[in-house]
C-alpha cells in the first residue's frame, strides 16, 4: 500500500545527518541551506504530484545533487543574506 502524502521538513537551522558525521567539511558549506527556511515549515506533497514530476522531468532522484551544486555556486555568504 502506498501513501497519499509526503512531508518535507524545513527549518532555519536544518542540518542533514551527514553534517554531524563530517562537521569540519560541511561547517561552511552553502549546500546545507537547501532545507533551510526563515521559519519552521512543513511542505505537504501529494505523491500523485511526485509521480507527475517524474513523468514530466524524468529521473528526479538527482534533483538534490543539482540543488546542492547550485547552493555551492551561489555561496554561503549570499545564502546568509
């Protein structure tokens, strides 16, 4: 049985599990901002919409990598503003 909704969490101080494993490497990485927002936020996503995106955009499993690379290009200083 598949679900109907997915929940994505965002927070001003969001950290990925890897951040705790490699704190020196990621301490100043802009990529940590991909899940940060000014206020704690829950994004409710309909799984049907996720499927539609997979159909329209193809392999969506690599989106997170593209987002991290974009954040690194923008830079941490710009993300802090």
